[in-house]
C-alpha cells in the first residue's frame, strides 16, 4: 500500500490525553540540559501556535468544497487543540518548578495574535490573508511532520534514560503530526495552491522557526533554577551527533523536497509506525479506553 493510500484510510480524531508531571525532573534528559531545554521550547511555542492553527482552519472550513478534506480538517482541528492543552500542562509544570516561562510565552502570544492574527480588511483582501496564513501553516506542518517522525525514531533518547512521561507526550504528539501531515498542505492546495506562494512561505517560515528555537533555548538555559547556563552551538552539535536532537544535515535534507512542484507530504513520515505508536502509547491508550 502506498503512503497516499494509507493516508486515505486514516480517520483523524482527537485523543483526550492526560499526563502526570509530578515526578518530572528539570533535566528530564539526565545530564543534558541544553538538549532538554531545546525540546522544552516546544511547550512554550506550540500551544499558542496550535491555537492559531485552529482559528485559521476554522475560518477556512466554510470555503472547503471537498467533504473528505473537510472531515480531515475537522479532525486536524481537534488534534491540534489537544496538542495545545497537553503542552500547556508541561509549561505550567516548568513554571511551578521555578522556571519562569511566562515572559517567553507572552512573546509567542504577541507574534501569533498580533502579527499573524486577524486583520480588519475588505472581503477579498481578508480571503487572501487567510490563504497566506494557510500557506505558512502548510510550511510549518512540513517541519512538524519531520520532527514527529524524528522523535518516533529517536532511540538515543531511550538509551539516555529520558523521562518516559515526557517521551510519551512527544511521541504521541509526533505520531499525530505524522497522521495528519497532509491536511494543511491539501487545504492550501484546495483553496489556492500557487507554487510561488508555497515557496515564499517556506522561505519565510524556516528562519522564524530557527529563531524561535534558538531564542527559546537561550532563555530556558539562562533561567534554569537548578543550573543556569548558556546555550552553545557546540553543545547542540554534540547532542545532535549522539541522536538527542535532529542534526543540521537532517533538517537541510528535509527542506529540499518541499520546493519540488510535485511534492506531497505523504512522502514524509511512516503512517504505519505512527499508528502503531498510538496503539501502544500509555496516554493515547488511556484516552481511547472505554469510559
């Protein structure tokens, strides 16, 4: 079965997962503060970003003319809303443990609500702004699909004895990103699909995401209450070389296919692996269990 055929068979649904953070240590990858905090940036940046995804997609729903795509979009909305809640819980735990995350979260709120939020525009311009944001989301989702597959494959984190609850959060989220990796792209192509806009969005999104992670890692390292320190490129390269973070080469290799005119996200990620993880994830199993 091809990746596209697998995608056709997936029915997206939100899983109401719960995580207990009471036993989560600050360095949940033992002895790896920078790798830990680089991943912790997800808890600060993703909730506001995913709520933005949800609001933009809700505005697009009335414009969808394909019922299967509409079903996928509604499933995507449900999953992204749940992702935001789960990462909010992890961020709240960090704050309670003495790491002041609110200043950085406030910057994310400003970016997604003010810079990328709704604007008072005439109808035609408003629709163009909607499509522009959908193109940006499709580009972002290209990266989240890559990161989702990466975390599913990252056995080095298990060997490093990373906290199992945090790994389950990241892998549950990653598996759902692989599950719905085509939805944002398909929605953009359905409503617009212009190749120059797709390319421009990726060119703009890439440095912004790099800035979010670089700035976030520096912020968290500097404010870590247990061992304040400075982020360094050397520490990043060391962690990536040992499989604890994605390497620069992996990231560069992932960008290139998006610029092909005939690219489709089903080329990225392993649906069977994602579905298998969700079938065994402690949090997903608990969420799907009959009540």
